[in-house]
């Protein structure tokens, strides 16, 4: 098979600094303008800054094996090269002297100079892919972890059975998984009998049995499941043997509220964990409002407010109690709850804590890996989010950290997943989610 030239855009390397090794024995070409753009991120303390610094170190190591302008061998069998555009930009690109146009110009020059290789321009910028295609380039998205969001593992299924089997399901404490039926570990099953009987079960992977889901007669911190998916979610959230839980669903399905309620139950009531740690990425929705006054806690309040609202609702704190000074701060002062951004998690070890990461769809797979690998002995991690509501420009519904975890852990008994589909916030919120 003929080798290809893959010309990489800036956002590919900021998304995954290891992308250089993802193209097999082909030629990987980085335009010099990409390195200039990446250099502007090197002092950033975010994940982009860390990726920029890692890429600089990787390229510096490659320099030891030859001149990057001439090409150095990759471990995958390919060749890495830094290209400097020497031709004038094509007419359509001359009007705007922006880096994207210079990068496109380099890709076009590589294509013209090396016709014996098929040149492919790789970028995560959809508009740049369209512009490249209009200029005659073959363009592709970069996604080593691409997942079809429409086929994302839901964690649930329905199983039609003989009515008598459903009736004896609870009496016998479960049933063997039917022959020929492939179920993942901790996958939930709605058993539906031919006479209208129903039962909720969960697949016990090691035993290959479907066991009854525990009934929650008393609810959790005043929260009772309103549908079967919420029942499934609470079953996972309250099971200490399940160390990683992912909850996916649109706005208003109860993901965050259920997770916090279960966490407070486990920490405050049962003392099964030392602390409830709730975090979320600091990514604004829409136009950023710039620098905020005050200390770090005051700066973070706008991003953490949804968490505070859920905690106060669970505590039953109304306006009168707020005027009297009661708030979520009481539990924080007692050491039961800690609410903080994900910015400060790198390098930490988090033992014996119930950790909730909200809005996890805004994280890259690498960022989620960083979070999960922080888990110390006895820690449970819950990731919640909606893959259709992403504010991070470097991830999308198919390659974010949340959906990657769902697919990667679905076969492991230590993890469980539920997709919540029915909105329970309000009739208006449910209607808006469905029609807009």
C-alpha cells in the first residue's frame, strides 16, 4: 500500500500530543506555523498548555535523531517532518493573513510537490476541513477514539420472557442469563412477561446471572426514582462495589441530583466514605464575561453554582433559611463536602472519597484518564454529562472523555453505566429538550 502524507493542524496536536505516532508507517508533516501557534499555549496551566509542553519535549527528543526539516524516523515506521511553506499563498488565502491560511498553504504545497504520495490534511476544525476541501485538499477529522454517539452503550435493555419466569424472578433471587444473550457486566434488564408482568434486574457478570434490583422504598435524601432509569442509576450509585459510574442524559433527567443525593447518603448518613468531592470543568457557556473580582472562591461561584443549588435543594433549604445563614457551607465546614474545579486535581491522590465529576462531556479522554488515575483506595468516581451539550471546542459528541469511558469500561464488573432518557425537571424543561 502506497504511503501517504498526513499534514497535521494545530488542534490535532493540542488535543493529543501523541498523535504523531497514530499514522502508522506514513509521513507525518507539521507546518512550521502549527509550532508557532502551539508556542502561544506553552505557559497555559490548562490541559492545552500541558499538551503544548509535552509536544515540545517530544519534538525536541526527535531532533536527536536528525533534522526535522529533512525528516526523522518514527517508532511506527513512518517519518516525521516539519515543513516550511516557501510558495506564495493561493489567491483565495491571500486576503487574510491568519495562521489557518498559512497552514492550508503548506498542505497545498506538500500536495503539489509530492504527487507520488496522497496528501491528507488532518484537522478537528470543521470549517477548516470545508475550506481545505474547497481548495482541492483531502481533509479528515482526527479521532483515534471515535465513537458513534447514536450507538453508544446505554447500559439498559428490555428482555421479553414467559410470564411465569418473571413472577418467580424475585422469589428465586434472580435467574441465569438466557443462553445466547450477550450481556455486559452490570447491564440493567427490564424483564417483561407476555402477560404484562415486569421486573427490574441487573446482570451479575462473574456469575452470569440476572439479579433483582433493590427496591428504594425510603428514597435517598428525600429523592425517589421517578422512572426505571433513575432506579437503575441509584442502584449503581449506592453500590460500594461499583467504583466507576457513568450517567449520560439530557438536561433535566436528574443525573447530577441523583449523584449528589447518593453521595450525601454514603458520606453523611452511612459514613462509607470520608468526604463527598464534587467537581466540574471551568468552561463558560456562551461568551465569557472576563475576569471576575474577589478571592478564588468568589471567582469560582458562577461555575459551581449548579452544584450548590442541588445541595441546597437536597438539604431543603428555602429562602427563609438562607436569610438565617443556613446553606451548603454548613456541610463544607463540617468536612462532609468539598466543591472545587478540576483545575487542581492533577498530582493529587484521592483516597476513600465519593467523587462526582459533573459536565464530564467537556473533558478530553486524556483529562478523564488523569481524573480516574487519581482515585486512591476506597474511592468511588461518578461521571455525569450530556454528550449533546459540549462547550469545549476541542471535543465533540463522538470523542469526549465521558463517552470514551462508557465504551471502554462496559465489560468490567467494577464499572456501571446508565443512560437516562426521560426529563423529570419540569414539563417545560422536558418539552424544550425534545422540540428545540
